[in-house]
């Protein structure tokens, strides 16, 4: 059974798995670049992405508007 990824908590964009040369994976937003940290297992990255705090605001924020206290644990904002 494939794990389903929620949409981006910041802009509502589609999420995808991004991998590195050493096999680590992160979940990233295809629209605004929001991302989890990189993890050894894709299930961990998807779990962190799906279980972040919902901020309820789908409006995309600029870097200046986004306060670090608003970021879900394990998710960062930026391209």
C-alpha cells in the first residue's frame, strides 16, 4: 500500500519525493519549495510531512512574513 502525501501546508501545492545521491529522501512542495529534512527512509519523510501542524492558512507567505515559530516540526520553507 502506497503512502499518500498531504498537500503543502503553506500554499496547497502537490508534494513529491526528492532523493539524493546517497539514497536519502525528503518530501517537497512542487509549487513553493517547502520541504521536510532528508531521511534514510521514505516512510519517515512522508510521516513527518503528513503529521505536521496544519496552519490553516493556504496563502503563500514570503520569507520575510514567515516566522520560524510557524514552521511545522521537521519542515522548512524555501527553495
